[in-house]
C-alpha cells in the first residue's frame, strides 16, 4: 500500500474574497455572523465608517468608527481598497488586512454594498465571489427593520427608500439568495463557500499534486 495514501492531502490555493450584499434588513449580517461561527478559517473584514455606533455594536469588532476627516485621510492616502457613501455615511475597507490575508491564502468575508462589491470585482477579479441576499418581500424587509429597533424612524425610512436602488444591482452578483428562511439561506451560502474553495482555478497547488500523482507506479 502506498504510505502517502493515509496522509491527508492538502492542496495550496488562493484566498477567497466572499462578498455579501443586500438591502438593510434582508438578513445579510446574521448570515455573515452564522458563517463566522460555523467556519473559523473565515475572517471578516472590519470596515471603517463615519456612521455613529449603534448600542449593540462594539468598536473594532463591528466597525472602526472614525470621523469624516480621518476617513478622508485614509481614502486619500490609498489605505482603502474600496469605499462608498451609503445612506449618507462613508464606509470603506482597510486595504492592509485584506492584502495580508490574500497573500497567506486565507479567506475573507466582506459585508459591503453594491458599490464596494463592484470595486472589489474590478480590482481583485477571480478572487471575488459575490452573493446578493434578497428579502422575501418589501413588507417583510420593513418589519425586520422595525423589529431590529436600533435605528430611528427617519433612518429606517431612508434605508427603505434606498433598498430599491440596492436591489436594482442584483444582476451584478455571482449568486442570488432569497432569505425567506434563515437556516436555508445560511445553508446556501455555506455550500457556495465550500464549492468555491475547491474550484480548479483557485488551487494552484493542484499542478504539483497531479504531477506527483502521475509519478506513482500502479502496484499491479
Ligand atoms: P450599516 O450601517 O447597516 O452597518 O451598513 C449600511 C450598508 O453599508 C450595508 O449595506 C453594508 O453592507 C454597507 N457597508 C458596510 N461596510 C462597508 C464598506 O466597507 N464598504 C462599502 N462599500 N459598504 C459597506
């Protein structure tokens, strides 16, 4: 018997950039949280934002909360991989942690809007896998925003108005999921990640593996 056959085969691959977008309240953040709990090899990109902190949020974990001048300095210095103005606030992805993760073949999750998704798709091409999460209905979206009870009525109204414009971009994503049932939606995302990880074009280590495989003589 070939002794190598009992050793687990680990084939090097490029890191994956998993982008999740949806209108506010469609459940993307819950899906992202479940994904992080389920898969410890996935790292979340912590964005910078000029929006004020919600009561339930932790600085440095959910966002790095910064001022507009701080944001402008980061943006102008090229420290943001992508950035956008969403619902009247600035948001951006710090460049350095992403570049480090990609270089080390680690996977990253991005909870960003369509403008950010587009910028990452343009810059990082095949490393990006994008998923758009749709609500089952606009009525359900509205009641989820109210149930969350973390934003003022005015903020909720702005987010509902903007949600239509966000949904218009659904075609720009690789996958589209309707979040009717959270477990089911999470299951879909989890399957996408598993499948994307074993794509041939992501696994540069396959070349060496197959070359080695073919040097083995069959034991006839
Ligand atoms: P929230 O204020 O509800 O946390 O986020 C509002 C929107 O901004 C969400 O659609 C979220 O995905 C998006 N967002 C959060 N961080 C970033 C970022 O770094 N870049 C971009 N482009 N959008 C972001």
